[in-house]
């Protein structure tokens, strides 16, 4: 059997370090505040997204969202971090912060060696919204030595989505209060 040089944990640690470095570099880009006119009315602020609790907190590498409109792929930083935290107990097989993809390998719960789960999570929108996530859960049970697919209740996928959204909101609120 072919054995890779790095374990999934080593790859995840390396990717996390790279992700943090890129995030740090992105946050170091200079920004200037200019006053280009009178203050916006409440309606104008709402339309532009100013002051939204779950607004345009998009993780884009290298440039601000405004300078990359139409040219970059943005992923909501809070949804991304929350997804990795919620799925941290499972082995990750593929993570793509640019496309918002988190794929896990098969996970067998310690209490039941005759079943296993796999999760595919996609972040579809740069906004922190409930419809910005798509979660697919795959479940198999071992019957007569072979793995057989079983139906996964929609409630299981909803619970994972809710856990990610709750954690993302907690991260957003913590960043506001910091």
C-alpha cells in the first residue's frame, strides 16, 4: 500500500499555517478613510451594507473586496473558520478556501465500528446567511463485510448547517466586541 509522506494532520497544520499567514498579510494592507460627502442616511447605510451584523466580511486574499469585485473568489471568513471547527473531529480530505470547499474522509465513530460517515460542505455565498451553506452527509453501514449506503435524514444535514452557522455568528460577534 502506498504511504504518503505527510499525514492528514500534518497537511491540515501546514495548510492552517499558510492560511493564517495569508490572512495576516491581507490584514496588513493599508487602508485610508476619506470623507467624500455628507454622512449617509439610515436607508443609504442599509443599502450599502454599512453596520450589518452579518454583512460583507469576505475573506479575499491580497486585496479588499471592493478592489476585487468580479475578479476574485470570496469566501466568508466566519463561515470558513466555523466549518473547519465544526468538522475538526473528522479527517479532512480536501479543503479549498478560495472555492469554499471542505470535504472529509470517511469517519467511523469509536462506539460503532460498523458505520461510517463522510461530509461534503460547500460555502456558496460570501455573506453570512443560512442559504450560504450546502452540506451533504453520506452514511454507510457494514453488512456481511461490505459497506452499504443508507439514507441520511435531512435533519442530520440541517443540524450540521445550524452548528456551522451558530459558530460563525459567535465568531462574528466576538470580532465585533474585540
